[in-house]
C-alpha cells in the first residue's frame, strides 16, 4: 500500500466516523435505498453476484456533499434487503486515476472478481477538456474475496482509442459472450455525436477494438454509461445520452437514460425508450444474478440539475443522492418492463386493504402501495406533497413547492393507453412509481415536512393493499 493510499484511506475513515455520530439526528436518511455514508453518491458501478452475495459499488465523493474527487464505495447483501457497507475498495491513488476513479463494471468468474473502470486525469492549463487536457484510460483490478483488490493495470490506454473521438470515452461495461470477453465504452465523437465502442479479449488483459455503434443521425453529443445485454433473444443497448432537446412527454430532464432494442444489430433513433420519466434517474447498470434474472439499478439523481432543483440534505445533513431499489427487467409486448425484485416484498409489514372509489389511509413512514385500478382517470395523492394523476392514457407526477425542492411536473404516455395498476414505493425522501407493472416508471426524491400524511386513491374503482415497510438501517 502506497503512502498516498494510506493517507486517502485514513481521511475517508475519519470522515465516515465523524458523520456516523450525527446520523441519529438526521431525519431524511433512507431506510431501504442505498445511500452514501457521507458526502456524495452517483452512478452504480460493478453490479454483480459473486460467491453468494450481491455486490453494489458506486461513485462516491466522501469529502463533499456536492461532488468532488471520486472513489468507489461498496455495499454487499445476501438478499437485496439487508445491506452491509464494505468500505472504499478503489481510491484515486495511481498515476492513471489521480483525478478520479470513474464509473465501470464487474465480471465475476469462478474464483476472481474483475473490476473495469475509467481512470481520470485532468491536466492544468488552457484546455477545453473536450478535445484536449484530459486522459481517461480503462483500468482493471481483480480480487479473490470481492473485497480487497490488487494492482491496477491498464486494459485500454487512452492513446489507443480511435482518432475520431474526443477525450470523452468512459464507463466500461464488460461481459462474457461464449468463450470471448466483450467490452463496451461510451463516447463523444469529434463531430459531437454520441456513440459506443466495442472491444473484445480472450483473457481480460489484452483488448482489441472491434467496432463503433451509433444512430444514423446524431442522437445527443455524448453517450454515457453504456450497457449491452440479450434478453428473450433481443439485443438491448442502454445508454445515457446528453444533448437531446426537451419535449413535453419525452426527454424532460437535462440528460436522459434509455435503451434501444437493436434491429439488425443497429440502434434506430425512433426505437429509443426512456427507462424512467421521473426527476431523478440516470446512469443505470444491469447484471445477471444467480437466479438468471436481469437486474437493473440506477442512480436516483441527475447531473447538472442544481439550477432547477436540489436535495436539501446536501446542506442540512452532509450527504446527497441514493440508488434505486433493484429492479427485475423483463421483455414483453416489444419493450422492457422493470419492477422491484420480489425480495423487496420481505420489507412489508401487515397490509391495509384498499377497496372502492375514494380511499384515504394515514401513514407515518415508508410504505408500499400496490393497487389495481379501473376507469379512464384517477389520482393518487401523498398528503399535499405529491400527486400522481392519469387520464386517457397520459400520466403526470406533480410535486408541491416545498416537497419538490424545485421539482414540479413530469409526464408520460402509457404505451398501450390504459392504466390498470399502480405501485408506489415510498422511503423517507425517495419515491418510485411503477405503472402497469413497469410499463412506465417515475423515480424522484421528495422532501415532505413530516412523515405523517394521508395517502388517497381516487378512481372509479381500486383494489389492493398499502403496506408499512420495515426499516433496514445499513450495517
């Protein structure tokens, strides 16, 4: 361990220990969403199932709640309900990542866990940091126990990237395909067109460039956090494009996250579907678990959104952002559905039945509302804080001025025109809404003044339950 590694690790330890003392006084901390011990969290990284445990790494800036020098934090779990914080396995302590251990992925072999990530170097000087002034190589580390990682190696040097790209190539996702390993990277071409780059390897050490993939016309200037997988025979490319023009029902956030189901191996702009229509969702990553399920976790945040809306906890409690709950991805009706993994039902306490046209139930803390609805219009309200309204196949999420902290309205068209079911997962300051079993999803942070509020379901007819949820404090 180098002297720099020791210094950084000790500073992180002290910062986390100091923050732990104040946690009992923090009323906005979450009970079943992964969040940073202190400071800032963004992209989920290195999602995998390894040696009987789920592993979730994440972008972590422990010293600054508004973002800063990036490390990787780490949680693990046997059941995706009770999580254990495993510390900081990757620190910006080498010549390849001294300005940040950026996003990446994991591939689990029988006796080794391999992590691939972007090492960031930002030079001092008069640079635009798009075409010059930045180096971002793809780095590789491995571990036998999934907790302690060895020497950092360069897998793909920034000098070996194609010449028609800017300095912005990052976020490796690695998987095995037959006897070969594949890697995909997100990039920005010098023509300001987002794209992905494919590499292959026989040994996880030596990589060769295979091809690039993009839309016929520019669809954003940068594609971040790419993912690629096959589900029910469909090839899926997931990207987070930057630079799309906002519309009333699409692309409402400053940046987007969505997927293409490839046609003849190519992405078509018209085939792009957003993963989530809420205020706070970006940089999702998927993995296949030990049961063969394709599971997605996203960052419940949004880059560069602070001029529009904020998270008050950054100032009041010294932390910001969280991850979504794990969602199982399925393919049907020509699209992908996402829904909380079944393990999360283990959070439920005894439920209160819902039946009728206008129902009101008092709550005080996290809850899970799961209802079937009938009628062409309806409304679900959380006190005077949050309103989910639907009519004639359109659905909108509205937050009050206080609870939204700048968040106002997000809208979506329901693909097949009818709203038949609604599930609302509410943590202390996070809400996830699943319409029609995950046809449409809204994820958002929200900040009610009190956890005591009335949940109202107003529709022609509703049938379901509302469950209070157990509190699982992270170990």
